[in-house]
């Protein structure tokens, strides 16, 4: 593959960039996305990008803006939360291409990943090709942000994980994460990526990265004892010895065995506590969505009221005061969202509204 030429845009490039934007807008319309990029981006937006030095051309066939610093529309996020609020990030905007141009988005992401360790991006929910590409590129879905006009966008985050060897990252991407594609809807690849991201926010080491990536592999043998199956699979994985000692592989296996929310005793190690905490996805609406999705997948014989009662029972048994979920770390990042979730559980009219939203979908 020939090397791509990336250069800063100039004012002379504005007509070319506007034609790229118009073509990409037409592709969105053809795919049924009729509300994104209406009256935007304007010529003034592109001139502002150029003046700030954030607009780039890719092979004279594509364009992208890489904007370091705080993005005002990201200050509030709904139906979720940003995972990393501590480190600076760069936002990708206004990605477009000419007719017939190939690989522009992939190149834009590759260059951004080389230059910046923490990226954010948003896209319209109807922009299915971009959402698919973001998932392929390893971005983690975080929730919904809103444009100045109030219109919603799906928001994503990505980290480079400089602490992790590149060949270990490739192994996880090419061998480990594809296994999650065959699990239930609540434990697909996006779940594994979120657990990795949350775990790495707690401690940034290759050991944490591998343990988070492999914690649910035992779902291949069923849900009931998947934690034990994960431990067996990790111990039997010869490939892990490329990066870890036998003792470290045992730590990874024990962390998988100890991560389950229903465990009555504390994990045996700090690594186990980190993975258990990272697996506690207690963002309120995410929990309700996953509960409904699991019920629809595993109890198709239930009617709407049956699914509602099952959802209520599960939420009370696991997450309400006295429920079996436990937080193992001092100053747990899950403490605040768990309090929000408990408030939602006790507000049944509002909880029913959330249930209905996901039951229909």
C-alpha cells in the first residue's frame, strides 16, 4: 500500500474540501441518514479549522479536522458517561472524501492515533457506516451528547494504551475480542472494550489489559459458571506466556474467576478487584438496557409484563440496597453511578419508561 500524504489544509483548499463534504453528505442521504450535516459544515467552519491549524487533507482526496482541547458539546453526556475525564483529548470532526476515494477514514484514524493518545468522536445514530467503523477502530461507545441545536449524537472514546506492547494489543484485537462476537448481546465486543477502558483507568499495565480483555471468555461454555471456564481457558492459553510469567497468568486466571458480581467473597488480588470493578457497568440506563436485552434473548416466552417483572426482580436482587453486587475498591468510581441506579430502581414510573424504551427497540 502506498504511503498516504497528509498535509495541513490552506485557504486555497476550501473549494476542494467543500466538494468532499458535499459528496459525503450525499452518501449519508443515500444510506437513509437525512438529518446529519444539514447546513453544516459551512465554508466559515472550514476556514476556522484552517486558521486554527486543525484541518488536514489526505492524499488530496479526503479531509479531517483533528481538534485538541475541550469540545464544548462534550461537557454534558446523557445515557452514559465518559470513561476518561482526567486526560486531555483530541476530537475528530468533519471527515469527508471525494467520489471514488478509498481508505480515507481509516487513514485519518491511523494518523490521529499516532499523534494523540486519547481521542473522542461523535456521529449521528443514523450514520451506520461510521458507527461500524468506529467499533472496528476500537472506539468505546460512551453515551449521547447534544449539538447546539439540541440534536443527539452517539459519542465514542479511544485510548492508545502506550503501556501495552503492540503485539499484545494485536493478539487481543485479532484473537481475543472476536470471541465476544458470539456471546449474548450484553457481553459482545463492546462490553469487553468498556471493561478494558475502565480497568486501564484504574491501573495502566499490560497485566490489567490482558485480564480485562479475557475475563469473560468462558461464556463460550455457558453463563452459569463462565467465570470458572474463563480461568481454565486462561491457564491453558500458551500464547499468554509470550508476555507473562506462569505466576502472572495465574493472577489473570484468578481475576477472571473472581470478577463475577454474585461472588460473596472479595477477589483474591488487587488485579481481581480492578477487573471486578471495571466489569461493574452500573450506569443506570445501560443496566436496564442490558437486563431487557438478556431477558428478550433468554426468555422469549415471556410477554411484556413478564419481562417487566423479571427486570424488576433482577434489578432489586442485584443492585438495590442489600443486593448482591459489591464494590471492592476504596473510593470506587462506581459508587456514584450505583447511587443513581438505586434511585432509578426506587422510582418505578421512571424505571418503567426506561424499560419501555429498550423493550421496543
